[in-house]
């Protein structure tokens, strides 16, 4: 168990970790119940599932607060290892949250979000924002209250950002988006004007057999070396990854019946998340730092595998035989045409279908909306028109209905306000990783040679093995000597799409 690890020798830390295993177990149960909520649970089970998840959250809160005396002893200690200091830092953050957020609010958020998730599914299916709006109103009110109780220095949204990306502030995010969005607009306009990367419309509308794509996805999982005794893949409305432990990591994908790259790259994307969870150092098991450093760092892993690796010519060369074997309609298409299909650049209404060049416009839109919702500058009733106007400003297109617009993502129904900016922070870190690997040439060589094991090992040494030992900004400084710097991402995209 965790207390037997050579990394944890301080007696107070050992005592703390011994007590923490009960808390770890509640998170393990919450992970399984949350996974089942999305994959197998019947709709009528939402209310009772909400009660169960709320009670587990309250149990975790109570047990964490009980650790306060032990944590105080650890904080007095000297000569702690980095891992021991990481345990203290993460638990202090958890304790701060649970001490400031009353049980009533935790329970209210959990119950409301569980019910809202089921309502969102129906509202999205029927393209009916008004059916979901009362739940979103309540969720926003609850998250404003959460931000107030957590406290902040400059902006209430800072308190929520910090829950998903430790140390990230509105000031940090504004700095990234203010540099990134103009550069992406410049590249996007040049790509559109050049007529390159226009895609293959026939493939974008081509129907596929879901069973055939299940075979393709199984081959992708095999190619990426996913350990099937510690990993599984299922189907859900919105693809996600759930890591209940480092030896039980689960992903989902979805099959929409046409435009096969959607399910294919959802699978590669979620495998990137799973690889991170599977490669955390085994000696961190059952501890508070078994988790990833942050959602932004996690997203960098999924987007790296999906885009920098998965959409490369070299990767496509690896998978073309499998694609042609299972998708007969690809017979007349060359690798170059399939490459253009996978890397086409166009204004998209749907975030999860957006190409890597325009994806961050979608996040900037959501970031601005969330920031203004939490500050009280706008309300939920403003969202459909604000959403459509902002997307028009960024990409020159307008959603035709709520399902294509404000209802397309699950995050707000789950009360995950503050989550979206981590997607762009993750994309920015893809550029940092790409630069650290030496740029496009060395990475292309590794992919061409099928050195996926070596690539996983490199990422494990730089990022995965540490778990949450270091806060994200410290991890980036130690491993890459930088922070959330958008310039390498711009260079990567420029090289790919303009050179």
C-alpha cells in the first residue's frame, strides 16, 4: 500500500496516508458511479444516483476535515521528500475546499448537477435550451456561492479556475488568449485564402457501419499499446475518460454514423488521457498525488496524441491498411486525400468536431461566457444569442439551433464551470512538448518508426510519473523550463498549415 513506499518515510506522512485510504476509497466509488451514470445507468436512476454521489462527497469532506491535525504535524516537519511535500500541498487544497464549502452546498451541487446531466441529454436531443435553462441558472448561482466561499483576490472566476488548474487565474488566461487568438486568426485566414486543407466533403458526409468502426478503434487501441488488463473502452453520449485507479482506467467513444474521423479521433484523444493515468508512478498508488497534475496537463496529453501524433502523415500511414480493410468506401482514396480529410480546416459549429487550428476559438468563446456568468455581467437567458454572436465574430458562422450551439457540451450540466479554459492550456502545452521533442522532424521520425512505446516512456519521464507531486506551473518549469507559453503552439501550427 501507499504507506509502504520508499518515497514516504516521515512517520507523520505515513499516518496521514494510512487515514487517506478511506478517502481514496470514496473517490474510487464516485468514479465508478459517475462512469456508470454516463454509460449504463437508466434515466430514471438519476435521482437516487444523485443522492448516493452526494453522500459519498459528504463522506470525503468529513474524513478530509478529520485529517487536519495530522496535516498540521506534517507541515511542521523538515526534510520532507518532494512527494511528501506534494501530499501535504494537495491535501491542504482539499482541506481548504472542504472547510470553506459547507456540506449543504456540496450536496446541493452534486444533486443538482446529477439531475441536470439527465435533463441536458434530453434538451440537447430536442434542441431545447429553455428546458435546461432553470438548471443552469441554479448551477451558476451555486458556483457563484462556491467562489465567494473559497475566496479570491481579483476575480470570482479565479476561485473556480483554480479548482481545475491549480494556480491559474483570469490574468493568466487573458494573457494566453490575447496572444493566441490573434495569431490563430492570422493563420486561419491564410489557410482559407490558400485553398489548402479544404477537406474531402464526400468523406465528411459518408455513412459508416458502427461495427466496422468498432474494429478500427480496437486496432487503434492496440497500436497505441493500451494494456487491456488495466483499460477498457465503452460508448457514451459524450466521450470521456474515467480513472478510478491507476490499474482501472476507462474511456468512452461515440458512433454517430457518419464522418468516421469523429469516433476515430475521440478514441485516440481519450487514449491520451488514459496513458497519463496508467503511467503515474506505481509508488504513488492510494495517495492524494496519484492523480494528474491538472486538467490542463491532462488535456495536453490527449491533444498531443490526437493531433501531433494521430493526425500526422506518418500515423495515417500506419492505420491506412486497417481503415481500407474495414471501410470499403475508402478504396479509391489515397493517403494524401485521407490526410487532408483528417486535417481539413474550416469553421465548425461543434467544438468536438473542430480542427486543431480553430479549436481554441471555441474555448475562448466559452471562457468569456463563463467569466461573465460568474461575475454577474450576464445571465443564462443571454447565452443562446451571445453564443451565436460570438461564434459569428470568431469564425463567421452561426448555429442553426441550440443543439449546435449552447447545448452541445455536457460540462455545465455537471457544474464544471472553470473547466473549459484547461482545454486551451492543454493545447498550449502541446506546443511546449512538441518543442521539447525537437519539433516536427524528430517527432515524425518516432511516429514513422512506430516508436509509440518510446514516446510513452518519454512522456512518463517528463510528466506522468510525478502524478500531482508538483503544481502544474512548477511541473512545467522543472520539465520544460517554461510556463503556459503559446508561441511554440503557434510555431507548430504555422509549420503544419503554412509551410
